C-alpha cells in the first residue's frame, strides 16, 4: 500500500503585537508546529527589529528549523522560549528538560501571550523520578512495545530485556499497535511497566497505569551498569 504524506499548512497570517514582543526577554528561542512554520521569518524579523536575539529550535526528527515534536524532550541552549501555537502539548515537551527557563506562548487564534506555569510539569517530573526508584527495586518488569511506524523499537526492547535479566529482573515484552490501558490490569504480576513507545505515554498517561511506569531510556543506564 502506498502512503502519501501531505504537509499541513495553516492559512493564518501571524503577527505578534509589539506590546507582546516588548514583554519577551532579550534572547528568545522560537519553536512551533509545521503548519505555522511559514510565518517564522516574518515573526523573527519583527522580534529582531526590537534589538532582541532570536534562536530557532529544531528537534532531532523534524524537517524544518523552528519545528519541534511533542514527543522529544531535549535540553536546549537558550535563555527563554517562545512557542507559537495553541495547546500545551508541545511547550510541555520543552519544559520537561528546561525547567529553569521561562517558556512563553503566543496563541495565533486569540492573539494572547502568556508565560506558562511549570507547577504541573514539576509534579509530573517528581512522580516520574519516584517511578524510576520503584523500577530499581522491582523484579517483574513489563516492557510495552508498539508496532506503530516511528515508535516501534522491538530490537532495542530485546536488548533491554537481556540487560534486565543480567540484573536478575524478569522482563516480559507486551507488543501491541495501540496501548490499551484497560488490558494492563490483566497482568497483576507486573510490578513496574517500562514504555518503549512514545515517551509521552509514561508522563501524560501515568495515571492510567495500575503500577508505576517509566520510559525505557530513563532506566537504560541503570540496567547497563
């Protein structure tokens, strides 16, 4: 079956009002989703015309400068961040690894600018660190593997399973297309879940698990030592 990828492009023309630009720090890194990327040159010029320095962020798996994905948690060399778009999914990915930096959001639909509150992200990170500690003390580990393109890491999951067994942990692979959280309760012997699919599952969907859940990359070094 042939697959045709069509890029989404918004017809919205984005202009950040000068009163909003004046609230931004002197150095700001900008990021957005692909549908708004055509607006970035004009936005950058408007900000730089005020004497500010602008950086463009880029994720590991994105095609364009200024484009990021919500499933990548990357540490960036920037003083502060500006997200162009609505919703919290993408800026939360920035906050995960850059908690000490300001993150602003300009909504192109209602033309509002706000600095995002990190309280909820701090709570999620604290709970995630607790889950990592739990993983270290548990023996029976359930490893979630998806068959979705771009998220399937069966080979790496098998490596992880072998490493766990060297640490006297029993690692069981659960392979699926879409994670069904209701089915997870059918495996009460699992003491801790390890997610090898989209990393947002172990963070945004943590409350849907009946046991602690961590991302595979978060605990890889622990079992490799």
